[in-house]
């Protein structure tokens, strides 16, 4: 699988890093990691309502977390299970 071009362009920022512990202990490397993690072009996360619920399962109730966007009408919401 190919790496997305926007991620591939940032991979050189991690050159020379061995472990996160060592990298974060070095101020120069730490700054490169912070720059690698920062994505200014990324869209901001949507505001969602979160509901804790339980659904029936074969061995008893299963806890689930439901995220609902107030920006979309109920009948047009996408779903991920």
C-alpha cells in the first residue's frame, strides 16, 4: 500500500529518530516530531453529541458510544459499526 503523499513528504522529519523516549529528550528532535504531528491544513473536528448506551448481545448488554453530528438531519447520517 502506498503512503499518502502528504505523509510521505513529512517522513524525512523523523530521520535519525530511534525511540520516542530518546527523541523527546532531544530538543531539536522533539521540535521535528512536533512539526511532524502538526497538520495546519487539516480540517477542524466536527462538534458532536456523545451518548453512552447499551445494546442487547448474546451474553448480555454491550456498551456502545454513539456520536451524533448536529449538522446533519437524522435521516442522512452516515454510520460506522
